[in-house]
C-alpha cells in the first residue's frame, strides 16, 4: 500500500507541473476555470450505474463520495456536505426526504439524462439561494430540431442490468424529447467477497445491534431497482419568445442501506419545470426569463427486512415527504462593455415526517419525526462581468429574507442576510492567467437541524429533540488564489482557498443536538493534462482540505471538523488508437483519514488506491461498445466516515459500522446513437 501511494502521488506531483484546464476523456469532457468545472457527457464515463455522485467523484478532485448503499450516494465538496452544497437541476431544486441522507438531491437525477454538470467551488454564486461552499448545477438533455436518439444496454457484476433510451426531434416551431431508463442490481461484494448483508452481519454479531441484521429470508435479496422518465417540450411562440416545459420522474424500490437501521421501501420523486423566455426587448433587456419549478419526494423507510421486525413492535417505519416550489425572474443585458444580470427569486420548502409501528399490518401512528417544517425565502440578486484590457472583474451581490416555522410550538425564526463576491482574472500573457476572489455566502438551517426528533422504537416516548430551533445561519467568508496555464501540449490549474465559517452547523453527540460553532476550512487543489503525443495524454488531479473548530463543543475536547476527507488524487493514462478506439487506465488514491472528529463518532480509515481500466470502440454506424473493470485488484477499502449526525449502526468494537466500497467490478456497455 505504501509503495502504491508513493507511485500515485509522485506521478500526480509530476503531472501538476503541467496540469489541466480542458480534459478530453473520449466520452467525457472536463472543462475547468477558476470559478467552475464543467463535466459533459457524464453518462459515458460512469457506466456501472446511474449514480451522479460516483460520476462526479471520479472527475472532480475536490468531490468525495459518501456511500450509503449501492446507489443514491451523497457527495462532499471542499470538506462540506448536505445543505452546504446547493444542488440545482434545470434551474429548479429538489431536496431528499430522508433526514438520514438516504436520498440526497443528486440521487434524483440519473446520469443518462444529463447533458452537463457545472461545479462551482466557493461562494461565487448569487443567483441561487443557499450556496455556501459551492454549487452543483445539472442541465439535463435538451430537445433538438433534428431527429436524434440514443439507446444503451449495460451489464455488469452482481447481476447489474441497465437499459436507457431517449429520442428527440421537431421543427423550427416545436421540439420535443422523451427518455426512459431502468436498472437494478444484486448486492455488490466488497474486496473481501462480502455482500452488503454480510458486512452488516460481521459488524454486529454478538452485539446488542444484532437484531438490525437482515432476516435469513432477505439476506440475499437484490440491492435496488430504479426507473426514470423524462419529457421536455420547447415551443418557439414567435422569433423572440420561447416556452420550455420539462418533467423528470424517478421511482426507486427496495433500496438496501445496511449501515442504517432501516431500508427504503420506495423513493419516488417528481420535478416539474416551466420557463418562458423573451429576447431582444430593448437596450436594457437582451433576455428576460420567467422560471417556475415544483418538486416532491416521498420516502417511506422501514425495518421490515431486518430481524428486529419480528419483535413486539413489528415493522417500524419513518414515512417522510419533501416538497419545494419556487421561481425566478431574471433579466440579462449588455451595457458599456459589461455583461449584467439581475433577478428576483422566491421559494417555499416543506419537510414532514411521522413514525409508525406495525407498519405492514394495521399500522399505528406515533409522533412526528419532523413537524411539518416550512422554509420560505425571497431573494434579490445582481451580478456583472467586465474586462479592462488584461484584467477581468466579476462582481455579484444578493439579499435574502428567510423564515422557518413548523407545526409544533417552536417559535418561528427569521433571517435577513447580504452576500456577494468579487472575483478577478489577470492575463499575464497568452498562456498564463492569475486569479483571486473573495466572497461571503450564507445558508440557513434545514428542517432536520432545526426540528428533528429521535424516537424510542417502542413508541412509549416522544424521543429527544435533535434539532435546535434557535440555530443561527452559517456565514462563509472565503478567499481563493490561483493560476491557470494553457500551452501547446499542456494545461494546468492550481489554487488555494481559506474559508472562515461563522456559526457553522455541527452535531454535538454529547448534548445530542445540533449547535453553532465558529470554524475554518482551508486547502489546495491541482489539476492538469499533458499531451505526450497526439494520441497519448495524461490527466490528473489532487485535492487537500483541512478543517478545524475554533473551540471544542460543550462537553468535548476535539477541534477537528467532521466530514473533511484526507488528500485525494487521481491520474489517468489515455490512448486514442484511432478515431474509433480509445483506452484509459486510471489510478484513484486517498491518504489515511487521520484527522477526524472522534468526539462525534468519526474514526480512522486506512489509505487506499484502486486501478480502473476502460476500452471503448465505435464498431458500426453509430454503435459503440465499452468494456471496463473498476477496482482491478479487488481491494477492500472504505471511503465514508461515521459522523453521528447520521443514525448509523454500531459495530462489535463499539465504533459505528464502516461500509466498504465495491470490489472488482466488470461491465460492458452497448450503445447506439442516431
């Protein structure tokens, strides 16, 4: 392991002497600037599932996966997670219903529906409410005027099967797109050959948590089934007016979450988008758009597959729902050489849940898990970009008025905030560009952090309050500094950042409640590409973050911030044999997780490195076949830590169960495009 780590990190250090602004990975393109990274054709690279989190963690060094199951995983961006990261899908928002992050926002859009993903690092987004550490902005496939379509069939280890298709076409007045997909898989095996159920059994045998193991009848059940549908219609009403309608629906069934006491019986989501665009209205309006979105998620999770469901309480359930609707009015125009946009945004988010026992037979309603929490926001923003010779300045500002209330007796909480940024580029010459940025961003507490309750499984008590209705909003004051280079056969980007977090929201497991604390996160990122020949090139990236609380939480001594991954690196070797055939070998590695929040349930995790291989060939008139293997050497390793703000299963050592990543995974994908 030490030899592998030295090889990997040494190679990446060498690569960063050249490093990357635009990476062409055959089917995937990663274009990176100081503020954002854009990943296109993401479905081509991440062939083993439709999980966007896995695709992003491969392509963006500053993103790390948080694994909860075989699919529907979460992400960490620059050491922050959950609502610290703003996820936008086609200019709309969707929030998972599970307070235990079984269904994060990225799980409600599948990779085969995605056109591109824009990742903004830092507080440099004023268009959307709630961008604290960064934003992930997803754009799904758009209707085309010419007839166009794609059909994919994918098979892999552990009986993985996936089929997807979409077709698009129209004329100069109306364009439409329709797409659908379905996939399912058995439980994956880790590098030790253990399934999800076996990992849980080994962790809990002989402990009080043994009843949380899967029943013998469910021990070998499949890991999940998932279907998705997407439809869009674009109508050119006149030469300068367009109406855009969109719908995305996802249906997931029986998703296993072994390190959690419950599994998702279903996870159903719907996202509706409407946009009306007017162009060329006058000197001060090149483009005026009106946007509306509505999304809903239903997420019942139960113990029915676990041994504990045979007890007196029967099957226990937590039935959750999440909805949000909102809209934006946005105007864009050019003035005196500057690009200017401003707008009004408003939204209302609702989060609700209730516990039940004997859920599968004559259910008995218990207390609320979340008391119908509403988060209402109205925001005004403006931003502009202008060049002054070699210098380009980006500036943005935003005002937010937010109110949180619930159906219980907790008082309402109102927040009024101003945020904004300045970001500048200076081009030294045709090849080298420096950049510097400063900004402030905010995000308010979510419904779990402010109002969540845990329940005694017998239903005899109301449980204890985990949420804290008196939380302050988190304020991020951040600075970024870096350099970009673009040469004939190489490009690179290198940057450092420092983030001062006032009233950062963390979980105090001693007090069993969310609290505010002042903290800091700082780090460095490098990425790059070097073309050795016209057909052979190397790309890579490395990211490091460090997070600390200014003071320990009450009753604790640890000052390490939770969920700050260790150094992560990847390096890829790419060979384009000809116009039809491409080969890729990549190494992804992570250092040892040695800085962690032990007072709040995190633990040491060993360093790891894996090798992935892929070959792709265009075989005949639009047909393509891709073969690949991930984790070639079948390593057993874990990525996700065990912070106690998630309700996870304790193992036999007294520490929370670590969930291992998949072992060696073989796959084949056949696609046809027209």
